[in-house]
């Protein structure tokens, strides 16, 4: 179902796929949220995007429901409100579409992955030192 809004030049239609891409861009820029079922550095496929970001159009306005994972230790309410504001601004500025609601459902909590290869510890020869308190 396409969304639409009227301008002085006529009616503009927009695909839910376009709206999802704008929302995905904002989620990917977030430091503490990611799509449900996606690991760090992993490519996101279309089915995952459609399952995690649902877009509906009601009377020329957009509504979105996001299902996300959140980083452990995040202040969820504060960060979710900030992400909602960024998504609304991005959609209004780039498409001109009015947004009624952006709902964020947290499905899971993830921890930051540690480096796959920890740094190697180099061994050094003992250095003799004479320490004097001054």
C-alpha cells in the first residue's frame, strides 16, 4: 500500500520501501540500536528489514513500528526518544511525509562484541632498576 500526501502541485505517492530505507539509515547510525536478528558488520537483507520495520499509511500520514535490539547498559527511554525524533525529522525533511507515530519495541539486549583477535602481549627482558625515594 502506497502512502500519499497532497501538495499545491498535486498528490505525491511514496512506497513503504522508501520510508523503510530512511528509517534503516537512522537506525544504522544509532550507536545503541540495531535491527532484531542482525549482528555487527552483517549485511541486512530485505526480509529482515520488512520484519523489523513495519510501515503503515493512515490518511496520508505514516506510522512505523520498529522491532530492535538494544545495547546492554543503554538508557532505553532516552535513546529511543532521540531515535524517534531523528526518524521523524529525516522523513519530514527528505520526503515531506507527515509522521504520526514511531513505535520502538525492544526485542532483545546485546553486548558489545569484543575484538575477535585480542592484542598480543609482547614479552620483554627484565630491566634492572634502582629506585630511590626522594
